[in-house]
C-alpha cells in the first residue's frame, strides 16, 4: 500500500527539499495549497498530488495516511496577527485533528532557534510567540491522544540555494556578487549554527523512517551541525568564494536589542537515529552560489 505523506509549505525553501527527499525515498507526497491559491502547479513535478486544507479529508478517502509534515508558516511581516495565528497555531491543530481521524500517529512540525526558552529575542515576536503557543497545544493534544507521535524540529540557521532574497545569507551573497562597494555589518561576533538545507531535509526523512520507533507524545529535536561559526567568519568566507570586491564594514551597525549572541543545536537525539549534518560551511556556500564541490 502506498504511504502518503501530507506536506504543508511544500513549495517553500525547506519544504520543496523535503518533498524531493521523500519522493526519492518512495513516499507519495500530497502538497497542501493555501485556500484560493491560483498558482499553476501543473509543471511542479515534486508532489504526487496537490490539494487544499478544505479538500484534504476527501482527498485522503481510501488512502493510507502515513504522516503529516507541517512546514508552512507566517513570519508576521505583513502585520496581520490573525494570519500568524492561523498559519502557526490553528492550521497545525487542524492537521493534528485530521491525523487522529485518519488513524495516523505521526506528525512533524517545524520550529525555530529564535524561540528557544533561554532567548528573549524581540525581532519577529508574533512568529516566535505563535511557535511557542503551538508547542503547548501540541502537548495538550498528545495528552488527549496517547498514541500520537509529535516531533518538533527546531531548526538552526538554515541556508542554501533557493532561499528567499531578503534573508541574511541570500541578501549578503547578492551584495557580494554585485560588488556593492560598502556593506555595513555588525561586529559579526554573533555565533550561529549554519546548517545546509539538504541536511535539514534529511532530518525530516530520518525521523519519518523510524515509523513506530519514534517515541509517543511530544518530542523536540534540534536540527543543526552542533557547531558554531561567527557571522564575520561566515561573511568573510562568502566574500572569498565569490571573489567580491565589496568592503564589509564590521562594527558599523549596532546589534539588535537582546541579540542572540550564540546558538547551536543539541544533536544527540537525532544522532541516535543515525542523522548528522554532513555539509561543511564551505560546501554549503559553494552550492548556494550555484557551484559544485569536488
């Protein structure tokens, strides 16, 4: 019998890589489009099928739902708090309810290192708060459904080709490639766990492969390399790889209030299942620039 995996955010930066990985491993992937989406997906060969949230129950009739992977998110950049709540709390709760009704016990959701309990990061507060709220609701759902397996993947600083142009890494690469004369920077002493997007996709696939071997209830997994690289070191490496003539002025910009000065993943729980990030920062940056690594 075919194993169907429902994926939200299937056309996003991380989601599209997850779809590619799962498809190669033989899963049938159904991508969930936003209601009223008029985008043409007929040329998108990643998913075996596309549906909407309202059409999902009918779509799943006579199909074996193996797992749901929730990657869709709303960062709150448009300022509509109701949209953030719908995407990051209400939608995954509806998906969990659908899992229970479909006798599917595996749910993978996506979180961020910004929201670690030890941080008080004021940037993108609606996004962070909604992710924290969903953790509480997911745990409550597991209490009511004791066979449910909810895996919360807390991603470190994901980067790679195909990312949105306004994020730190693609924005930096664009400026370097365009030889922008001066690039204002902070001191660059923030330490980040830069993890390449394909390694992140492998983490989702690794957990799905465990099936009933995953623990019941709510379990969190931090996804990263387990090591840190400073923003300055990362930026200088990107400059060398691009051969840019840009001058990066470190220290010209101030840190954000309550800046996260160091974050890295605790990777032991994922390593237990045989996963580890294998892409070095040099390899990941080279691939992000469209090059190959020999």
